[in-house]
């Protein structure tokens, strides 16, 4: 016997579909009905090659949000984070950011996107006028270029040009002391790699004019095999090598260069070395690699910073990354600005945040400042040191001088036609 | 071929011109009706999510449907169709940023650029068959992508076109207003789909199907296969470029990801999802993929897993796109009903 059934969609299916449809369109209003709490939206990269950094951004934010909420929230309103994956695609980052504001009712955005994604979210912030804190993009133009400037967007991350100035002056001092004249560079072949290397070399030559670049290598981003690059550098016989490879690329490079004993033949300056994601992954970390600090709990060597690093480690069972402190700073600034404005309103917080100086475990002198003129973070701990194979990995970090940074940064801005 | 089918074929050839004209009018009426419904949607639902969703559907829908003109109608499996999406976005964005011409001028100029580029690339590619065609289109895509990445002074490299795309109002249309952009995107989508449907239903469209099924026979009866393939390659590129322009307006920028192979991959995936044997298959696929993407990303960060399972379901389970499945199921039901009657 066959079951008889009327053709067409059954009543039950129709009801189910209508219900699902109603829920889809009603969910934003249901969400908005639970007022009082304030929602902060955060698009970030939780899948793909840099997922580890996105996750560490989320971890740091949640760590700080707990503290802020325990202390009463933003002007009495408890914070609820809505964190969503953008897959590292700018069009997804823009879509997610719009969705977070328009549909989920987020009143503030933490833009934890890298590179092009940050610029895409910046346009959303420009369009919607929502308060937006860029936490991961280190591209100087994001805040330095006046065309980018909007009153509601801030950056709480380090900046490429600051790194280059400090790195250049540090490396030049060592070059002079040790007589390093012949240099080679090896950096990933995309805008970040090219720009950062170019700026580093500019400042290196400025402080030590008799330096010569005898070899340049531009391996592809995410290249698995560096044999060719390593042998090319060895053949050129430079006295020093600069690299801004990062993450997995840097660790594979070091592992492969170790086989050729590259590190005993020249001084190596790798700006992105002193980050736990690289330090703890390299198999045999060579002694004496010069590196800029990304995040390391022993620099600044203060109890506050060590405590913050340990608290993070205790909670997530891994050390924070460069992106972690940048995201934590965003929440700290937000909380202080909201306190100062005595409001959770985006416009008032933005007003209070301009020029705001707060106590911070990541500050060069225990404080960081949101510079009013270009709404970007200054005064954070920035310095260079050399590695040892075990904890604390970079025992002594030589601090960069913020006075020099400001002078040269102003000059750089002028040369770019930004001021 | 059975006698019955041969009979039907003979009848099809005898369609008088008047009938073709009514068909065309009917298409135009449907297009107009769809546009009116879409344009009135915001008055019923005030959800901004819906506006964003439809704008993105317009961008991807035009892109995927134009890809289907190649894949489904002509049998040209292009792995590099995304380059025209990226070209549209960059062409339009740069034009607006650097020259400050009115929006319609930039729109037309972008299409002209796409036309020229597609003509050159197409002239080289369409001579090749199957996997060779697929790989050479992919190679051209990577060439364009690499050019965008390395020509930093013009394109901004991997940071993309920064500083927003200016859009001065024209004819009372202000594209920086979300509602205006929505209506404009709907108009472009509907006009694009209408034109593509006309192409698919024209004698030229049937020539393409013949080339797909048997290129040699087509050339024996006097069809210039290379020229037909090149024509559809260029036409498809123009629609893909229009999709790119909509996307550039939506994100107010252009990024190298728009010209990366993953966009082409998404286009192929949309076609698999919706089905390539019906005209509306890719449009259905677009809506389906975007709904899936948006809801799954909201719910879990393991969206890759969910989408992977969906692909497997369609590839191994259904072995065809959703629209193919629906059309077959509907035809079968009608047959059954006919037998019973």
C-alpha cells in the first residue's frame, strides 16, 4: 500500500517556514528589547592562516571586558561582546561590521582586522558614524593620511613608522659599534614587507650613512621553502641581515636557516621575533637575534605587565600575542573614556578619548596616550633586544626614545605630504 | 533521437516572429514586476540587513549568472571569471577617486575597459579547450591579481583602494544613501538578468548550446565557433564587471581579494549549488550561499565545516544543483499526474 499525500507543501512545512522567516526578521528587535546592556561588535579573523592572532585578540578583549563589567560596565551598562569571523576577507569584514551595527544593535565597533580588512571596516565606520577602534592594523596611513581621518575612528595599535624609526636607530648604533657595513634584507613580498623594509633601511642609513645593501630577497608570503633564499644570502656574505618575516613564515625561515648555520655568520635583525607565537615555536631559537618587542611579559619590566601576561596565560594556557595587548588597550581606553565622559554614548566617548592618557601595563612609562591630532596610540612600550633560547627569551630590551620618534614621525609625515 | 523529439524540434523552428516578440514582452513585464516588488520591499521591511543582503545578492548574482553563460550554456569552464569582478571594482573605484567624473560616466568607462581587457584575454583563451581553457583563464586571473598587488602607487597594493569611493549625486540619485544604492543595485540586477536571459534565448544563445554539445558539428554547419565563444566571453565579462561595481559601491573600496581565484571558486560553487541547467539556477545558488554564509557565520566559527558538508551533500548526494533538482522533480510530478489523468 502506498501512502497517499496531497501534492504541494504541507501545512506543517508552511508553518515551520513561516516561523523561521519571522524569527529571522524579528531577531534584531528581540535583541534590542533587552536594553540596558551595551553591545560591542568585533569583526576579526578566526579562521585561516592568522586565526591564532584573531583568537588571541578575542581572548584579550574578553579578559578586559570581565574586569570592566565587574567594575560596573560602561557608565552603568554591562558590556556584551558580539564577536564574528570575517575569514580575513575585506568584503566579509565590511558586511559583518554593518550587520553588527545595523542588525545586532552594536553601538561600538572593535575592528580587529588586519590590512585591507581594517580599511574596509573604516569605510563602514565612516558611513554609519559609529565609534570604531582599530586594534590590529599597523599600516601608518590608516591614521597618518588626512584623507582617512574621521572623528569616530581611533587606532590602539602600534604603527609601522614608529617601529622603523626605533629599529633603524637601534640597528645603526650596533652597526657602528661592530663595523657592520654590508647588509642584506629578506622580507615577505607584499605591501607590509616592502614598506617596512624600505622605511627601516631609510632610517638605518640616516643614522649610519656608510651602510650598503648588497642583497635583497623577497620570498612570497606563506612560502614553505626558504632554501633558495638562505643560500642566496649566504653567498652574498653580508655582515648583517634584516627581516620582517612574521609568524609561521619567520619560524620556518629560522628552522631552515639554522641548518646552514646562518645565524653564526651574521648579525640578524628580525623585527617580529620577540612575540611568543614565534619564540615558542622555533625548534632551536638561536642566541643573539635582534628583535623589536611585539608582546613580551618582561618588557616593560613592570609588575603590572608581568601580572597581565600571567593572568592571560592562566586563563587561556598560552601567552598573549602582539594583537592581544593592542586589543586589551582598546577596552582599557574605552572604559576610561566612558568614565571621563560619564556616558556610554559613542560620540561622548570619542570626545573624551581624544588626547586621553591612561595608566597601562603596556606603556613605555606606565601610561599610553590617544594622540588627539591623528587619533592613534602613542607612548606604548617599544624597544629592541637580543634573544636567548629559553624564557624570558629577550632578557634585556633597550627602550626606544619617544622624543626621537615624534620628531622623525613629523618629518616622515611631511615627506609623504600628509601635513 | 526519437521521432517524437524530432517532431518537437521541427515545431520549435517554426515559431513565428510574433511569438518571439510576445516572449520578449513577457520577459520584460516579469523583469519590471520583479523590480517593482524589490523596490517596494523596504517600505514593508525596514530591516537594513535585508537591504545589505539584496545588494550583495545583486553583486554576486550578476557575477554567478554571467559565469553560467560560459559554464552552463557554452561549456567553457572558466576558473578566472573573478578577474572581471575585480576589474569592475577597481576600474570604477579608481575612476571615481582619480578623475571625479559623474557615476554613469565611470560606469560606462569601466565597462569599456572590461570590454577591451576581456577581448584581449578572450582572444587568447577561447582557442583552448576544457582543462587548458580553465587553467589559462586562471593564469590570467593571477596575473591581474599580482598586478593589483604590486602596482602599489595606483591600486594601494594589498591594502586596497583606500579613502572611500566618492559618489556625487546624479539625476537625483545619491548612491551614498543606502536606500538609493539598494534601488540602483536592484535595477542593475534586474536589467542584467533580463539582458542575459535575452542572450540565452536568442538564436545566438542556441548556437552556444550547440557549441557546448558538439563544437565540431557547429563549425561544419558554418558557425564561426571561435567568434561565438569570444563574443559570449566578453559579454559575460561585462556582467561580471557590473557585479564588481556594485560590490565596490557596497564596501566603498576595492580590495585585491576581489580579483583572487577564491572569488572565481565561489562563482563555480554558486553554480554547483543552484544548478547550471536552468537560467535562474545561479541566482538561486547565490541567495542560498549568502543565506548559508550569513547565518552560519552568526552561529558558529566552524562555518567551513558546515559549508563543506553542504557542498558534499550537493556534489555526492543530489549530484546536481538545487534548481536542477526542483525542475526535474516538478517535471516528474507532472508526468505522474498526466499518467494518472
